[in-house]
């Protein structure tokens, strides 16, 4: 086998060991998320599944039906936001690896992580808007957390617009990697802004001890489940893309 033939036989890998556990992780994530949502409506404070007409005192807190619904949104809103941050962390990591090595695989990993991040960012914005409407009576307010997260979403959208606008693969991957890193830089700003600007109407739940034990357990079920779903979606998408790249490489070999 000549050196040229050996080089031609080098194809993008497909079917790694994480792919074998992906279906199990996806099912486990769905189950944990379902358990978390059931706990949110049937167990977690302050309402324990109660329904209210008008305003009632429950657990020492004045509760309305609107507050009831907004509290349940929290158990989905916060986990999808954290999962989007995790996806962006991986996107930034692989972007740095690509800039260091110019390995196309790292660009693929970063791009897919950005796709997963966009999905969960959209879920965060939708649930956040619902929460804003129920809690504050408006669909949007220029709260520091909302504003910084909106900027984050716009950066991610700009990432995909930029990639689609550039035809040359290496230049497209390089510019995309830079935007991935910029998006990652915005993550700690989004997370810390409610601590840096106390006037923010977003609560600092963990630091202020705003969660009881049952709320924390419920949140952990939802967070673990949604994070596992995010991981499974990443692996499924990664396998799809790498198989497509493998097919393209085989086509190029046949044409040669």
C-alpha cells in the first residue's frame, strides 16, 4: 500500500464508545426530568400541589395562581440555562483546541456544542419570558440578567450567520472559534451579574438561601435530567455529522 493510498484511507471516525451509552443516557435524562417535574407540582414548597382561587396563605407565603405557575417554570428555566452554559463551556474549550491544532474534529465538536447551546438558550429565553410575564407583569424588561443573556443569544446567532457566510473551511472554522470563545466569556458575566448588581430583580437563590430542601432536591432531579438530555443530543448530533463527513471523504476517494 502506497503512502498516497494510506492517506486516502484516513477517514473521520464514527461510532465511539459514548455513542453506545447515548440511548441509555437519553432515557435516563427523560425519566429524571419527568420525576423532577412531578416533584415540582406535587411535592416542592410552598404549595405542595395545591390550587388556589384568588390569594391564599400557604406555608407562610401569600400565593396566587399566577405565582404558582411561575414557580413551576423555575424548575425548568434554571436547568436549561445551566445546561446552555455547560454547552458553551465545551464549545469554547474545543474552539481553543482547534485554534491550537487546526484539527477539523475540534471545529466539529465546537460547532455541535454551539448548536446544543442555541437550543437551550432558546428554551431559557422562552421560559424566562413566561416567568417575566407572570412575576413582573410584562413580557420583557431590561433587567441586567435578561440583557446579558440576550447578548449571549445574539452572539450565538451571529456565530451561525458567520459560518454560513464563509465558504473557505479553515477560515470559517477559525472565525467561528473566535466567536465561540467570545460567547464563553459572556457566560460568567450572565451568571454573576445578579451578584454584581444587587438592584437586579433576578433573585440570587443559592446565596440567599431562597430554596428549601425539597425545592433543592426537585431542582437537582430536573437539572440532572436536562443535562443528560443535552449530552445525549450532543452525541447524537456529533455521530450524525461525523458520519456525513465520512461519506463525503469516501466520495472524494471515489472521485480520485
